[in-house]
């Protein structure tokens, strides 16, 4: 794997581990870190050996505590629009539309851009000490990396408006209660829980089916697509694969399927 300045990557047992390593900055997202994330996820999307990605932050204090505020000081309106668009297109949207599941291991603060990064992931697991929020209004701003769009999908319009307009920070337990995270576990069990989910996907499912499932689910929330049409097409495409034939035969023969990925 390439060596990055702000991110550590490790590949093991079909899992790509991505750890943001700006612990002294509470893993805040600066431009360079976003560029590295783009490169990592773009390559992961094309690597058939990678079945699941787990992303986290270094240390126990923060997943990602937000954007690097220093970089926002002298932005013009045009600069801000460009920053938002580039980040959304190259990182957050890329992660959301990745062809393999991305699991966020939220170890501490997930604020602003950090929570937006977690929301772009497909599955979120939080440590018991995690706290989440979108506090941009305290800076005279609003979320700029998809927070106003993804949060209502996850928790509902009313709760999203409350959280964004008050800037309130919530606990991991509250986040689970409102549907923002899937699981809350002890900090020492965080990575293991994410790995258990990953191994269920890797060891029991067909990669092409996972890709098509993600496409269909994402289409349900895309105003430019018909989710039902995407589901029908994806369902049909699955029948063109050897894995589909193997899965059906294995079920009828009462044995475990041996999926090949095609």
C-alpha cells in the first residue's frame, strides 16, 4: 500500500483499514487529508481483493472532530462553493457510492465534517464515549459536505433540523436511539465489532450481489433515479453471474456457497 502523510492504511483478510492520523488535531479534515482519502477510496473501489473498508481516527478522543478551521479563514463565496463541491464529489459522494461496504468505527468525537464523513459510510459503529453533532452554526456556517442531505435521511427531517439548527452534540446512545449509528460498544470492542460485521459480508455473501444491493439502496435516495427500476435491473444482473448459480445450488443442496466474485 502507498504511504500517506495523514492517513495510515493496512490491508488484511480482504479488509482495508483506513486510519486518519492527525491525532494532535483531533483528526480534523484538511485539504491534504481529503485528497488522500479520495486517492485511497478511488483505488479501493477498483481493487477486487478489497471486500470491505473500515475507517477510523487515531487515538481514543476523536474519529474526526471536524474540518480544519484554519483553512476556512480567508475563503470567499466562490472558494467555499468550490471547497464544498470538491469534497462532496471526490470524497463523501465517492464513499457513499462505493461498490463495497464502508464501515465507520467512530472512536470519540464525530463533529461537523467528521460526522458528515461517518454519514457517508454505509454502516456506523460508535464507541460508548463517542459524541456527535453538526456545530457549524456556531461559526455562522452550515454543513458543507452533505450533512443537510444525509442527516434527514438517517434520522428524519424534524430531528435533523433540530440538530443542525441548535448545533447540539449528542451521545453515542442517543445517536443509536435516533438511528444515526447502528451499534454502540465499549471502546475496546469497537474494531472487533466492525470486523465481525465485515467478516459476515466477506465470508457469507457474493461481492457482485453486494455491489448491486448498494446501487439499489442508494438509488432510493437519488432524486434523479428510480429506485425500483434500479432494483429490478440489479436483480436481473445477478442472474448473469456464476455466484448466483452457485448460491442457488448451494441452498438446494444444503451446503455453504463458495462464491468466486463473478
